[in-house]
């Protein structure tokens, strides 16, 4: 069997272990795949700035699908090459609908370069503090919104997603990547899989020639798209119930175990 031409991998909970590191075994497996001619593509909810740091740890250059598919980023050139932002009128409409449906919900927005935070949005990622900016209104800030962050502290994230799906219908794409009480909302039709599919089509790569890894609901469509889609052993129950293939957990080098098998090193 010819090994896959694209390795598409999520980062947190997948390629990265629980300490946020890339293990030596995983780095070696990525090199193994590259030497066999495969291209490594990160497919992540992370914005470009924090994807860069993982790329440095992993020794990967090339293309990254960031912000759940809203941004395509050239890691070597450190430039955004493609983006799909939320329409301002839709943004106003969905925020109003969520406020009505989920009392206490508050908002922030990923712009691709930083995070805009409305009053009440106190959730912060410590290593990202320099990139947060408080604004009175996302809609009046004058910056593009690649991804809306909707936070309702105290709500289980799966329950929150259910409420949002009812309130917003098909106006946007709603998902989450494991953040407690945090939804990630993109323009309709925008997700990791759709953007990955466009990249593959541009490269003349069939889905059958893609191996993919993920652990959260925002990875589900990617794993379904890829000819070889693997749920991590630590994955969200939705993935474990839906995806037939699975590998070891992120702390057990689950990505490396599959790549070693596909690209020439017997599995340990």
C-alpha cells in the first residue's frame, strides 16, 4: 500500500502530550513521514501565533489550518494566506440570539492576530495575555472576526452547544475543542475539514491519501473526510462512538504509533 501523502493532525490532546510538549518519538515519526514524501498539515483551533510555537517544537514547516478552518497560515513565511471571517450582520444577529437563549453568556473574538474581549469575558490563556484587548463591542471594534468565542461559565460545553444549535440553526458553524463552557463559532461552511479538503484538492490529493488524527468534536469532520481517520485514545466520547479507527492516547504517542506503522517502522 502506498502511504498517505498528507498527515493532517490536531495539536492539543492529539500531537501534544498533556504537558503541551511534542515527544521525541512523535518528532521522529513526523520526520519519518516527511522522508517518505508526506506533507504535515496542522489542523487546529489555535490561532497562527500559538501554532507557530508548536511547529517549532515539532520541527514542522509548511501549511497550517488554524482557527478551526477560518485561517490558512504559511508557517515558514509567517503569513496568513487565506481567511474566511464572520459577516458583521450575522455576528450581531447570532450574538443577540445567544444572549437571549443563554443568560450570562459573554463574548470574545479571535482576529487572527489577537483576541478582542467584550465586558465580562474574563477567560484568559496565560501564555496569550499580551494578545488580549478589551473592547466595548466586538461589532464596533473595526477588526475582522475569524472565530467568535462564546463563554457561559458553569455550563457543560456539550449542553451549551445544544442550546446554541437550537438558537442559531444553520446560520454559522458551532463546535468546541474541549474548553470548559466555551463554544467556538465560525462562518457557515467553515470548519477544519472543508479547508483541509480545499488544500488537498489544490495539491491533487485524494481523501484516500490522507491520514488524520483528532480528539475533539471540532475534529470529527476531518476524521470522516480522511481515508485514514484516527480518534485518539483520550478522545471525546462523540469521536470514540463515531470513528471506527482509534490509536493510543496523546500521552502514549498515539500519532507516532500510527505513523511508524504507515511509513515503515514496526509499531512498538
